[in-house]
C-alpha cells in the first residue's frame, strides 16, 4: 500500500505524467541506452570508475524510460520512475526484483558520485554491473521491439 501511495504522490506532484504512448521515443531511448553502455565499456577498460558508473546508470535509466514511453508516461523524477517500474512492470513479471535492485543501486551510486563534494569510493565490481546493465537493456529492448 505504501508503494501505491508513493506512486500516487508522484502523479499528484507532476513528477510522473500521462502522455501519448510512443514506440518511437522508446526506440530512441534504447539507442541512448546502447550508447551509454558502450561508453561504460570503454570507461571501465580505461579504469575511469566514477565515469563508468555514471554511464552505466545512464544506460539503465534510458532503457527503463523506454518502458514508460511505451505506457504513455513522462517522468521528471528518477525516484518516481522507479516507483512506477515497481508497480507497472514488476507486478506483471516483466521486470524482476533483481532488475529493480540494479536500477536502485546504480541510481544511488550515481547520485553519490555526481553530487558529493568529495570523491567517494565504492566497492562494486564494475564488470559485473556492466553485465547486469547489458542484460537489463537487452530485456527491455526485446519488449520495445516486439511492441507494434
């Protein structure tokens, strides 16, 4: 019930809005997701951990947002986007709790890296996160491509 109330609050505050469904925008977001995933790969190999992490988050963000476009939802909050994904896609078994945990983990780490005034250290294995992000993106890409 708490999740549903949080989701209602997101809509009431205008952080999520209903809009026209758009497969075209979803496909563009998948393209962005692939771009950031490729950037993350290069950054990991260059040992640019913080920037790789930001690129990984951007990849899963754009993949996830593609699902919102398919449903006719526009977001103005990454947190609210997660709440929508939980309600609309986890319950329908389209996304797993592991998928949503990845999104939440990367969202939190990206926020720490990007907004902290001191350089943070994180222990997560970037290669493992990359593989999970790639699987996440591929899963959503199949959904978008099969949606006619």
